[in-house]
């Protein structure tokens, strides 16, 4: 029985790709027709269809057309090794995209950009590390910052996590008491807890506490970070509470 040859329209119907794509693959010598009619029509046999399906498969795996051309020249064993490596690359990309999706959801729900982990799987430094480097650039020569870094380095990773978690919890507790005056007994007790946590890393005299409070109020990124614990007035409320605490010290 004579083997049936497939026309361009048949390939289009079978695979779903466009005739324009087929013509382009022919022009770059990636996928040539098996035969050309006297009128120049392209015809393909069934074995060539298998090559096209492999091309489409590799394209879905995010290989460039040049890479696909090179892969098709390899042995089956070599192809499997390359695909295995590409699987690891794609898995890493999936994890990165999942982290980005989580960051988007958190930002949309009101979380400040400084708390997101969007750069953790990127060549760009995580935002928390960027902020630390920025602080070192501007304040690294001050005695308070040197003391902060020295004490921080003495803490284990678990101790650091616990300390920063405690500070975050204090912020949440203060935010839950915004219906009271910043000078109320409960709010001032919580500000005392906040100061106790800070003093594990630095000596908190009135001058330093004032500087921190002013940063909470005037630095827009810090203000946005703090407001995620309450509402858009929380940073100002916290500033007032800390300033009252300083005046009573």
C-alpha cells in the first residue's frame, strides 16, 4: 500500500500549529518537508511527524529553537540527560513563581513590601538584606549601630528569629490597643516590652529611642511596614506612645 503523505493543512490539523510556523521551521532548516511537489507544495511522511512532535515538546520545555536543533542531533541517552537537567531548572522556576504568587497575595492583602520574600530565589538580594546593607551604609560608623551588629552576631539563628518575632508580637499587641490613649497604662506597658527587646541588641537611651521613634514616623518605608500591624495611623500612634515613654523615663 502506498504511504500517504501529509500536506501542510494536514500537519496543521494534527498538531495545531500554524502553516506560517511550518514554513518558518523549513526556512531555518529545523523541520524540512519530506517531499516537494512540482508546484512547490510541502509534503511530510509519518516519521517526520515524530520529529515535529519532539520539536514542539522541547519548545514547551522552554528550549530555544537553536537549542532544539542541537538537541535533535544528540543520542537518545544524551537527550534524556539534557531533559533531566531542564526538569531541575523548571522545578526551581516553579518554586520561584510560587514564592512570587505568595508575595503578590501578601502585598495585595496589605503586607508591606519590606516583609515580602520575593527576592529570596533571585540574584537580587532579599529586601531585608537590602535594608540591612542600607542601614550599614548610612549608620555603620555610629557606636549604636556597631553595638547592634556586635550583639546580633552573638545570637544564634533561632535566637534572632525569636527576638524579631517578639518585637513583631509587641507591635501587634500595641495595634490592638489603639482604641486607648498612647499614654494609657497598657500601651505604655507594651512599649516597655518593646524597649526590653531592643535592649538585647543596643543600649537604649532617650536620644536613641527618640531617633527610632522619629524614623518610625518619618521614614515612609518604615511607616508602611509598621502600619501593616494595625492601620494607616499605627506608626503615628506608636511614635506618640514611645515619645510619652521617653518623657516618663
